[in-house]
């Protein structure tokens, strides 16, 4: 992805988020020169990968295969070993009309996906086999706003604004927007995008960036280039 494209996506996303009555925290708007001056007190933002996260899954066409995310809060995966500290995460996401986030599941993370407004969020579902392939036979049983529902393998769940679903570990899902751009919330266990995503077929989680202009704001994977405090 070109940095100029990422910058435009950030501006459009921020406007849409505010139009839906949701607001990002102040650190969202720190610019690269601000990050160079930050001290150890903001190390938790860097360590837990809070902030802007925009990906085309390495496919080179964000409008067809892409996702906008902003991680608002997150703990460290090691917290689960001690059961101390922050054990949860929250993201806000934007899914455009017919823009696909490819099939994946999480080995460790259970998550709630919430339609926060806009169009409908369409989620296609499969269980995983023991060999981590699609289970094309068994039904997928999920909690949708606290109500247990069963879906045939490969069925599509439509979440209208205000609706949510709990996705357990090893549940394959891909999703896209229908009827317009969708603001999507995610409330989950601690998030680790480097080790806890099983895409099928494999894709890249983070984009390769062509630096054709300066960053407007930093992506979570840009911090190490600008943040110098240890």
C-alpha cells in the first residue's frame, strides 16, 4: 500500500467514526514529530500495539480485500499466564460495502463482533477441523446477543446495526459490508495479531508500505521507527 493511500483512509475513517458518534482517543492524532518527543510513560501504547491499523492483507487491493482497525485498549498475552493485569482488548473497525476480510480464526482469542451502525455486517461461518481445514459438515453454534443460534456450515449471519455475535476460538469467519459502510466494534480477550491469526488460505496480516509521502499519523507498526524511549 502507498502511504498516501493510508493517509487518505485515515482521514475518511476518522470522519465516518465521528459521524457515527464515536471518538478516538487523543493519541490517535499524535504526529510523527510528537512521537519522537514521547517518553517512557507512553510505552504501553507501543508495547500493546494500540492505535491505527490498516491492512490490505498483502493482496494489493484495499477496496476488495482490506480492513480498517483502531485498537483502543489491549493487554499483553503474558497476562493470561498470571491472570493479572489487563486481560481484554477493544477495537473499532470499518468494513466497506463488499470489502472482504478473508477467512480466519484465532487459536487463543474469543471475541464479540458488534455492528455499531451504518450498513449490515455479513459474516460467513465454518467450524475448524482438527487439521485446521474448513469443517463443511458440522453446524456452527454461536451466541447472538445472548441467544444461542445454529448455522449450517458456510451459512452467512447478517448483523444489523446494534446486533452482535460471540465468536469462539477455532471458528472460521470472513466478513464484508452490505448496504453501505459499517462501523464495527470488537471486544475480546487480549489481542495478538502477530501470532494468533490463522488465515485460510494464508495471507499477510500487515501491509507492505511504499513511502510516497510522510505519514499523517503512525500505524501501530510504525512506532519503532519514531519512538525512541526504552
